[in-house]
C-alpha cells in the first residue's frame, strides 16, 4: 500500500512509547497513517523498531478519542467550547489561590509530553501560579535514579550512551526486562551476548535475557542493597577494585569498606537468597572484565530504598574504575517512558529548575528569573504523593494533570481517587476518558505524539525531534497550546510562542542544554546533553576528566541494607511484583486501542506451578489477589519464570485493579513507590 502514484507523505519522528527513542518514518495518506517504519538512520534503533512503535498506532483513529473539551455539570461531563472550559479553569485556579495561596494549586506534568510542553508547564506553575508544586511521573519510576546518580556522580543521567555497549565485554543487567519493556535495546543486548559478551542478569524472574546469562541471580524482592554490597565486598576482598582510580577520583572508601565487612557472601545469601558461590562468580566476572557495563531498570528503583539501591549499584562501577574512564560503560538506567528523562531535565519537578538547578539555590533561581522576568518561589513544592495527601487533608484545592492516568497507575488507587474527589478543581488533559479523566471537573482533548512538534530526550540523554505527521482530531490541541491558553485565561503571557522558541529559552535557563536547538537537531539528528554551546558535539560519555560533583570526585555510598516496607507473613504470604509486558505500554490507554490487543488481551498473574498447587489455582482460571489495601481479580498463568512465593502482574489493563493492591510505601529519599514488593494472598474465585 505504500508505493504507487498516491505515494504517502513521509515524516521522521521519535517513538512516543518507551525511553529507547527509536526514530520512525511515519507514512501518511489523507491524514491517516499508512505505515510506520523504523528509520535506518535512527541513532539508537538503526533500522529496528518493536511491536509498539511500529504497529501500535490504531488508537489515533479510535472513536473513543476525545475531540471536544468536557465540563462537569450536575455530576456529568458535557461537551463545551474551549472558551467555556478555559474560563471555568481560570475561575477555579483563582478561587484556589484565593482560598489557600499559590501552594493550594499543583500540577502533574507528563513524561509522554515533549520537552517544550514540560518546560512550559513548569514555567506556568512557577510564573503564572507562583508555586513549585509541579512533579512528573518519574516520581513513580526513576526518581531514585536522579537522586542516586546525582549523589554519586553529579548529574541525573546515565553515564554513557548506548553505543558504548558495543564495546562492553561484560553486561550486568539488573532489575530490567529489556526484551519486553525496551525491545530494541533488548535485541541489541542479545546480539552482543550471542557474539560472546558475558552476561549477568540479576532479577527474581527468569526474564528474557536470563535464559542467555552466564549467571542469573534471583534475589528476593527488596534485597538489592544487600546483594550489591555483597558484590562490592567480594570485589574488594578479591583484589578486583581499582585502587589507583579510587585514590584519584573517588571519596568514601573507608566508610564503605567499614560497612562491607557486614556483607560477606554467606550473610548476603541469607539476606537475599542468592547462593554465595553465584555471588562470588558474578563479582569475578564483573571485576575481571576489561569493559564492564551496568544497565538497570525499575527493579532497582521502585523500592523503599530505591535510591540506596542505585547508589549501591553505582559503588560497583566506582570500585572497578568503570565509570568516567575508557574502561567501562558505567551505569545506565533504562528509562521507561518516551520522555521521562526530558520531563525531569525540563524542571517539571518540585525542587528542580530546568537543567537541574535547585529552587533553593539563589544562583539557579536568579538565572531563571532573569530569563522569565518573574520571581521563582524559593520553597520546594510537593511531590505527587504529597499532593494527594494534601488534597485529602483539604489544603490542596486544585490539581492540573497533564496526561497521567493517576487513578490507574499510582499505588493505593483507592486513596488516589479520594484525593481527586476532595479537590474543588481537577483539570485533566487526555486522549481518552481515562479513570482519572472520569473524576475530573474539566477534561481537555489533546494531540498525541504523532500530532505534535517538539523534542524528546531518550534514556541515554539524546535530544531528538518529534514532528507532527497528522492533524489532531476535532478540537484537540497540543499540550503546548493548552498551557498557553490556560496562561492567557489568567492574563499571563508565557512568551516562547513556538516549541522551537521554548527550547531556545530553556537553553538560556539551563546551560546543560544551551547548545541544543530544533534547527540543529533537524540538521544533525540527535544531540546528547551536556551540550553547553552550539559548537559542542554533545557529551556521549560523561565524566572523562572529572565528575560533576562540587569537588569533581565520585562519591561511594555506605548505605546499610534495610528490609522492604512489606514482607510476606501468615496472612499475606506471597510477594507480588508488577512490571511491563511486550505488547503494551503503561496503563495501556494507547496500546489497548490497537491491534496489539490481539497479541495480549488481559492482565494476568504469573504463578509458579508449586504455588498454584498450594493455593488451588488453575491455569486460565480467575484468582482473587488480596493485599492489605484491596482486592483484584486476575487470570492465572502458570509460569516457571517465577520463584515459588512470588507472583508477577503487569498494569496495562486498569480494569484489573492491580494498583488497588500496591502499597503507599515509598523510597525514603524520593517518594518513588515500592511497586516491586506487595504482600498478597491468593485464592481461587469460588465456582470457577
Ligand atoms: Fe518505540 Fe521503545 Fe519499541 Fe523503540 S523499543 S519502537 S522506542 S517502544
């Protein structure tokens, strides 16, 4: 269907699903997608794409797309004009500020939206409202990566680009399932392994890569910090640390060595369930490799001690001298959402301005104030869980949500719904009438990632262009246009009228991105930050001469292992772990409305056959899963990928209610929820 006289128009853009950032060629005819093809010039994907980026675009024409603003009247959402919707929002925001000051308003920005939209959203909150109450969904996934990597090395990003993995001779993949969640990365890793690169996988489940691993470690969920300390203990004990590097470039060794005396392999075996001999084998593999690489995912971050987990993992790279040197590929998080790196880069965070200046730092504030011509609030704002708590307490009056289905995706969903119901104004920008939108006072129809202009930053810090291939349906607008319209309704001019102008302005606030522009990206394709000026090629590999900490030295962390928030007991004897599957993406709002539904049509519970026998469960039959917070019904899938005593479920079908089960326990440093450890009990549904 692609050739012939009516040849399709071709738009090169960046995939709007996962954080790999595949470049795609979108072929359109009559304002409809004819095909999506992987771009052979794509710097990350090099002609590959997965089942999501390539085929999951049927949602665009779904009859369920929102095409007009909706306003709640007499309890029902009714179509209204944009003027009516915006006037209602402006009135509600003014009332909230009048009742509780600027901090009575909060916003949740979006890791699906472009950099420019996130930049404008945080500017709206700081300039038009006068609060730092803005956060994004990295709070739910990689906030511990930001905190941990900044503490260890100085910047919130992976230490290398993925191209460097081509030169690695040993891959340590921890708490990540790239074969399903980041398929193009998974394929590139697998190609390396099939060519002889050593592979270590640390994950409780037998994830796709684990079947190819030299060693597969299966720590009990919630015991990562003990595991990493056990590896560090062995690295040091066996003389595999790079003492010259440590002397020259790192701090904190005495304190760490003191701590590590408590983590010999036999004790770590008792804490984690990982056999001591496997632990020693992994320390030797990683420690003796010439160019080791650490790649990790949400299995490291989504824990009560997620930031400690990132830091303890970073310890390994520092001990080995495998970061900031030619020797290794450092430590690199696999970001889940297309622009979760960029949303944080742009300052859609309650304590961080664009480019990672702190709101408490007078110099960072002064730089932003100079560009914006307006004061920046000095007090850090609320994180997402704090917003919900404040709403339930009555101090947060108005919540603006830019494209997150928080009722479906945030933990302890019942309490999230209570928080929304307690607000006098909830504004939701959405493609579809999500669970969250159904509770909003105003719902605004938005353009999808195939209908907007801007940039994303992928998991290895590359800015890439997003270009509109289609016209948004009906009256839907881009998030960029909506933020401007909301500001205008409050009689505030945010400036930067186009996405290109917004990125240029961001570069004046944030020196890290000053050399990036739409025009340059159109010419060069991709540029990695830091990129302080237009002559800088962008730094693919960080910290070659010095780390970005104040004194230029990496920081080892002596953080003790502490148990997870929930442990199995007689009442809730099984650990539920949640994560992603191959065909779907996050809450499934887009992928469930595509033909991918034929590949995977429901959330199911992976159960080891021994647990199925113990609890009387049968393959394909319904099971009641109950935690301390609620109950959900899922379908059993017998799976030898699981360890007995642990079950796994994805969160792509909100109707299954998985996040009713998950707990409000959260990383003690960043408030990232502990999605990876929920104590549950299982029972067959009677009569099935
Ligand atoms: Fe899109 Fe990620 Fe798939 Fe690439 S790997 S096509 S970025 S979903």
